[in-house]
């Protein structure tokens, strides 16, 4: 564990009692194991690692509306490992990670909040991607404007990007080299019983993107709600041909449509999702984090090239708690993906997950997914996460 992490832990403990006086302190300790099995005869391609880490954070009380927030993550590899860099729990050299994920100045009032500096974001194509212990973060200027109770306008410009296995902020986004960064505008609103989310991203030299989603939860009977949602991702190239080589992870020509229908009753929830990419390019990620799509599981996704047609059936049961936030959760997901392009391999997948909470602040999460790939090597992924929130 690096010296700055030890220093921050020592600093946090005596300040805990001053929480209400000078701001809000938070901390989390997490044990994270990830293993990926390629399911072929060459075991050298397999990867696994276990890390111990977490974060320390502080948000000051606003003074005349101004304040500061700091959040520092750390990981330290423990036990044996193999190809640990492929798990994204360590650096490319297999070492621990200790990034400053948030260090920003904010201004807030009842109408808006503006942030400038290193920060975590939660938009469809620029987000935290909490599938690993350390999330993505960004050097950016952002604003949220509350137009009315159910409507929020989001604006931002991301100058530099930090991946979840790195400590450095660079101009390399998940989609390639973003010399001029990425700007976005988003609108979240509720019309009647329908939630709307519309985001537009402008990335000079990479591609522009439009992400749209409408979803609703409609009361059917006293204890039953009907669920439905529609998603669309549309991208188009932006920049001259010289810059095309700067792109990675696809994105130039994505025309993805996804829909889901389902219901929830008591603690039980199920939905069936379909997606199809009419475009010639895929999008495994956005500009940072993961690209949001209904038919995405842990390692199986309908966002690739080859015009994938993805079907996903999901079951989730929440029990033994007064609120879902504090509840035990069991999930079973089934997925099938077929491709128009014969060079891609049809895939079936099974995902099983369980989250057990000892108390509201303590939990263990077990996640396993297995892929059966036609005419290719199968693949499996196993994750165990144990965490305590202070």
C-alpha cells in the first residue's frame, strides 16, 4: 500500500468526530477477487488477482455556496496472481493503484451545482464503470441545473480521462485519443409516468453520439408494477480521415436499438430485453466507463460489431430487508447473441449473482458468468467482493 494511502487513513480516523462540524467524511474497505478462464487448453491465457483496497473521501460544508470534495482510492495486490493486468484490478505491470479520483471545487445553490476539477461522472457514455474496485474518473467542468422538480439539465466538458487501472489523467479516452476532449449535454425529465433521458456527446476527431432512453413503471395491481423501456444509441464520425486511426473500441457507425418489458411484484422482478445493431461498427465502451445497454451482462454484450441480435432474460429477487438498498439480492440472467456476420461467433451466456448483507454497511457479493461460444473457446468470469462502508 502506498505511503499516501497510509497517511490518509491515519488522517481520517481522528477527524471522524469532526464530521458534522467541518464537512462529511466517508470511507470504504473492500476485498475484490476476479478470475477469467479462457476455457481452452492454454492455461497461460487465464488471469486472476485479489486486491485489498477502498477509498477515503471528504466533502466540505459550503461557504457562500463554495466548497471542495476529495476522494482517494487505493488497491494493494494480495495472494498469488496470474496475468493480473487483464483483470483491471492492477496496473499493466501488476502493481497496486492509488489514484486521486476526485479533487474538485464546487459551487451550489438551490438551482444548480457546478464542479471544476477531477471528478466521477454518471452519464450513459461517460461514467464510473463500477465493475472493478476502482472506477473511472475525469478532469472536467460540469454543471447540473434543476429546471424544475423532475427536470435536470446536465452540461460538461471532459478534458482528460483516467481509466480504472491507471493513476494518470490523459487525453486517451476509451474510444481513442481525444485531443479536444468530449463535451456533452443531457436532459433528464419525467413526463407523466415516463422517465426520459437524452444525452448528446461531441468529440472532435473521434465520433459524436446520441444516447436516448425512455422507461416507465406502471402500477397494474396493488402489488404489481409493469415495466418497459426503450434505448437507442446513434453515432456518427466527426473529424477528417487522418484522425480515424486514433479511434478504438468502435463507435464510428453504431445504430443500436434496445427494448425491455417486464414486471415486479413484491421482491421479485423479471424483464425480457432485445437489442439489434443496424450499424457497421460496435461500441464495447463509450468515451469512458461502459456504454449503457439493456442486453449487457457481466462479460456478454450485444454492443459489438457484426450486427448482433441479443436476447436477454433476467430474474432478480430481493428479500429480508425493509428497503432494497439494505437487502439481500439473488439474480439469474440468460442471454443469447447471434450475428449477421459469419466471422463472429454466436454466444449463449448464464449469469448468477448473489449479494448478502450482514448489516446495511457490510456485504459480500458473488458473481459468476459462463459463455458458450459457437466454434470458439468458451469463457467464464468469477468475482467475489466483500466490502464495509464506514
